[in-house]
């Protein structure tokens, strides 16, 4: 017997939003199932249920797709900004389907950002358990001491927040500025900026070079490139197979 799936998961798979956003939308009364406003995300649905979001029927889940996007400085990674700042989604090609970002890059950060039409994939790639390393090129202000960088590998706690292991290599010190190559597996909100500020080396430029096996390469700022299905299958075969497996 088909027990169904949590509705937030179904909404995310349809590419409408992330699972987290779906739960918020449900609590806001924006989702109906079989004509009734849903009051809690703790609800399972099957293919027999009629789901409506903002008075529009939930679209059928599309084939999972993934894009590489070179985010420039000055754009925020959100669908709607309360301060009215320009978002990355306002600059994307009009023929692109609705996409969500895998994690975020803050306003002044740049570089590789993964975009997908599959909210479940976005959630999967954001989890530390996925094991994907994020690599950055970072410019800091100050005289960098390599022994201090080495200490980052053990992690540190700042104002009650623990940050995990960070690998940081000094590439070049020129005057009062230094370039570093930084890698980490779990990235909390503004983690690198807070960590290096704590060490006395504020970041003046932050560029994400890679996210797991996907590389920024020569992709120009504010341009987007789709990951080919063959590459997607090679890198995300486990997720895709699990997604296709029938519910029990």
C-alpha cells in the first residue's frame, strides 16, 4: 500500500521551493490538499491527492537538472529581498525554469553557485553528510601567520557557535594583504568571514572555486551553464536512483 510522502518533500521535488520553504508556506496557509487548507507540514500525500499552492495546481515533478552559475558581487541569493536589492534570480535567463540555489553566497561573495529545479537535490547537496568539499580563493587584510592557519583544522568556537575543520593555505602575502586557498565541508552562514575576522584578518574578497566535483573554471560572471545529464548521472547517480525508487 502506498503510504505517500511528506507534502513538503513532494513540493520540493516539483521544483517549487526548498523543503524548508514548503513547510513555511504550509504554516502560512498557502497550500490546499483536496480543497482543504493544510495546517501542518506533518501530512503525507499520494498521487491521488490534488495539491494547490497559492491557488495554482502543483506542477508535475520535472527531470532533475543542475546548473553552474558564476555569481558576481552585489547580488543577493534569495528569491525576494526585503531591502529591495537585486537578486540573482532577477538576472537569470528568462527561458530558465524556476530554480533554487544550493546554499548561498552573501552579497559581497562571488564565484560558483549551484542551481537546480529540484528542491530535494538542493537539500541533499547542502547536507554535510554528502561529504562534498567547498573550495574558495580568499583575500584577507593583515599579516597572516601560518601556525594560526593550521589551528583552523581543529575547528573553533566563536560566541558560542562551533565551526568545523577548515583547511587554509597561504598562497601569497603582498604587503598588508594575503591570498589564501580555503576548503571546508560544512559551511554555516558567513562562516569564513566570521572566522577570519575573529583571527584579525578580515576578508576583502571571497570567491568560491568549486563545490564538490563541480568547478567554476572559466565561467564568466553572471553566466550560467547546465551540467550535462551524463555528468549528472556520474556524480549524483545514488541520489537519482533513490529518487526514482517507489515509495513503500
